[in-house]
């Protein structure tokens, strides 16, 4: 944005003493002059940036705080009643580098014509090089700028503040107090009567000004992606940016849409000998990203230096917690996880997190959860490298991996009790302090869904530090939520990681489990050749070990691959060979899985009665094993067999029974497939509207996860609209 004005630092009228300038705006006050003093008209605003971008909503908020009389722009004096009888204060807060000063100064230039008696500006140095400015020294500069001779400026801060309020009484002055560190630094600088406007900027929330002075709070967030791209393009040059649009987008992403970082990176890319892609390549390695954004010698224009100013204002406890949070494997975390990495108790952790949030070093995202901006997280990690010992970092990481492993194991055992004795890695003893209660399936699924990204990151982090047992536990337990959400790429990555870790550890039973898990993931991803090869390798290893249960699992995997390849006779042979080997495995669940696969294969081949026998046996075994997700599978198999036999009312009833099982026991894909079958049965019984509703629900889920059945179902829905079947008697 630009108002088209020629922007300069200037002071009109008679000026005595030094003009103060600062980097942020916190409060603006207008008041009348003291009797007998010829008041100068100061114009102290620093120059405005040429490429100011976005912030339309925030500019509107600032515009709205202007007193109504200001809108006339007639330059007349304002009495107390005319402006509501109070000074207007706007407190602009936000994280380091978010653009508070840029917004405040730009806006102040935009509205300065409404303040005929002057604009005052000072950098309070609350965060940055040098000691913070005292209210007394700022007031002395303001009084001199307003024309008060040095010999008439009183010595005490309170006396200076009184004279300042008197000078501004009845006048229109805009006061910008930039870079404040606390409300106490600001209060003596506030005018006393209406007509003045004060804008304060700070990295702190300045809640005291909101509560006691009625300030309007305006918190700045990151720029949006389009705003960030516009900012970067304006600095790089529109023509050059248009030639490398993907690189500009990547530059913005690596800078986390933090305005300061975008400005720095775009500035590097604006050089005639540098392409945007070359700067992006430097930013791509997160280990050196802060260095790239901090290599300029100007400490006001480097990300690391700006973050340093905030960090150095923290007390020892907050500083320790902040840098330990840089060791957390993911950017978002709950208070309990933060307590684990910091070693504080839960109440102490919450107290410190609230303090860090007030300083805009962490960001609350929802109840009980917080996040670190990517660049702040990298900075915190660097501080941990400098300010903590290797042993302290090791202990913090170990507590964090243990915390996630403990809860992942707990959730896995709640959701799949039959697997407790199946996976060797689930027998690992882990601990968590503080812990979260996961008493039922709903809470377990909810926890896994909220922590999915952290679990993936924790598994990779533990692997990088050669913590093999924890890596295997985390990869195994995390696979459940990835399967539920259709996250096949991440699931495949963790399965490969688990296999490499198992081989590195030398436990061949664990290696066999990892191979079979990898085969399942390949199968789910539609990679049949890879699924076949992993299953064959797993079967060979299981035979070498003499482990019949693992052999059964491998044969079942091979049966699934052959089924998908249309080799139904060979698939049936594998399933039947697996069945006796699976006796008792996973509390009967593995037998149930094989029976279900035999049922589905029989139904595909048109042998519906055989399919029904397998389905009913599988249902009985699932219930005995308390496998609720598997129970929904088995009920669906029964429904499909009944559908093939023409018993549509019973098929409909079994589909509805499957859907009646709590949703957290079914994946979205399970639900879609059941509704697909239910819709077909309802269509064939003439219940067209109900069938259409089921199919629409199924299609939405198929599309969400890229299911291959989506296109076929879309054709059936179109046919249902154009040629509905007759209503059945």
C-alpha cells in the first residue's frame, strides 16, 4: 500500500533540542499547551518503507480508533466532550519481525494530516541494542521538540509528565511509542485529555494498558501467502519474480511468512547476479536457514539479532523453557509434552508458556496447545546448543521420546488389545511425566490424530540419535493413525525406517514383523510387486525362525496380493494354508482376518454361501478378540454375502449394524465401503433417495482419500438420477 505522499522526517515551526525517533508506535496523545509557552509543531516520524504490503484489516482497525472529530480534518481544537473525553490508545503487539513498526509508521504517515499540532515519535528500545529508554529521557526530548526551553524542563519524571500533558491539552497530536517493553514504560508518556491519539508497539501484550487505560489491542499475525508473495515480488522486482513464481513461493514458505525474513531473503534475491532459486537453495537446509537470514552486518536487519533481543529479555526460567522447546520434535505441542521436554511440573510449565505467549515467543493455537514459528524453533534449538550442556539436551530429548512412545503405546493397546502380545516392540517399558489419560477408544483416536505429526517427527528424531527400541515402538504405534487417515506416503516412510532400524538392531523376529508391516503398507498403497516381495522375504525369515504365526501373517499378505492380481485360486490356497498356522495368534484376531479375506474372495467368485460361512466365523472371532474395528469389517462381509444371496433386507440390516459401531472404530474408508454396499442394496429395493444419500456420503469419503472406487460410484450416482429403479413392494 502507499498513500502517494512524499514521506520525510521533518519538524516544522520552532524546534529546540533533539528530535527523538523510534522503531515502533505504541500510543498517540493530543493535549493543550502550557500557559505562556510557544508550542512548536514537531514532525518526528521516520521514513516509511516503499513496499508496504497488505494489513488492510489492521489498517481499518487503526482507522476506526481515530476520534470522530478528526474525520473533519479542519484542524480545529478539540474539547474533551468532542472526542469522548479520553485519549485514544492503540497497542500494537506481535512477535519479533512481524512488522509492527512498519505498520505503525506507515499508518501514522497516512493520517498525519489529521494532526495539525504535530507527530511525536520515539523508539523506547524495549527490545534491541542498548538500554531501554526511560520515561524521563523520552519526556525531556518530547518537551524540547514541543518548544519548551531546557531551563524550564523540570527534573522529575512525574513533573515532566505533568508539563507534557499540559502542553498537549486541547491540541491534536499523534504520538507513536515504538518498541515498548512494559506498560510502566508507556504510562508517563500518555497525554491527559482528548484529541490526541497514541500508538504503542511492543513484543509484549501490554495487557495493563488495555485494562487500566482502555487501549485497543491489535495483535499482528504472519502475512498471508498472497501478501508475502506480493511483498517478496515487490522487493525482487515484478518482472524477475514473474519469471520464477515457484521459487518465490518457496522463498516465502522457507521464511515462514515472517515479514522480516521475507524482506531479508527477497533482498538477497534482488541482486543482479543472484536468482531467486539460488537463494531458495540456500534456505532449503533448515540447519543453516537462520544463518542465511542473519549474515548481514546490520543487527537491526538480521533474524537472529532480532530474536536475540527478545530472548535476552527473558528471565532464566523462561529462557530455559524456550530453548528446550526448540528440542521438541514438532512445531506444535500440548502443555504436557512441553512439561516433558522442559522437566518442569505441569502447573509451572503452563505458567511459563503463558509468559512466553505474552512475549510472542510461543503462540497458543487452541485450548492447551501451543506452537513455535519455524524460525523461532530453529533459533531456540540453536540457543539450546549454546546455553545447555550435551547431557541436558540428551535428557530433554529422552524425556520427550519416552513421553510420545508411552502415549502411542497406550493408545495402540486401547484401540487394538489383540496386538499387545503380537508386536515385540509393544513390550518395551516406557514412562511419561506428566501423562494424559486415554481411557477409551474415542480419547485414544483423538490423541493420535492431534499428535500424528509429532509422532512421525519423534520417530525420525529417535532414529537419528540411534534409539532403536524407541524408534521401533514409535513407528509401530504411529502406523495405526497413518492407516486410518490414508497417509500412505508417511506410513511407507516409517515402515522402511522400522525395517532399517530392526536390521541395525539384529533382532530377526523384529525384522520379520517389520517386513510384514512393510508388505501391508505396500499393499495399501497399491504397490503389488513390492508387497509381494516383502511378503515372500518375510515368509522366508518366519520359516527360518520356526514362527508359525508370522508364517500365517506372511501367507495372508501373499493371498491379498494374489487376490488383487485376479489369481483367485492361488490366493485361496495361501489363505487356507495360513488358517491353521494362525490358531490363537492375536487372541484369535489373525484367524478372523484370514476368514474375512476368504469371505471376500468367495463373494467375488460368486460363491455366496461359502462367503457367508467364512464371514460369520470371522465375526465370531472378531467379537471374542474385542476387535471392534474388525467387527465392522466382518458385518460388512456378512452383508456382502447376503446381498449376493438376494437377502437384501438382511444385508441392509448388517450394513446398518456395522455403521452403528462407534465411528472411532472405523476408518473413513471402512465407512465409505459400507455405505457403498448399503446404497446398492437400498437402490435394489427401490429406496432411491436413501440410496443416493448413502452413495453421496461414500463418494465424499472416496474423493477425500483418492479411493479408486470413486469414479465408478460417480457413474452409478449419475445413472440413479437419470434412470431410477421402480419402488419395491
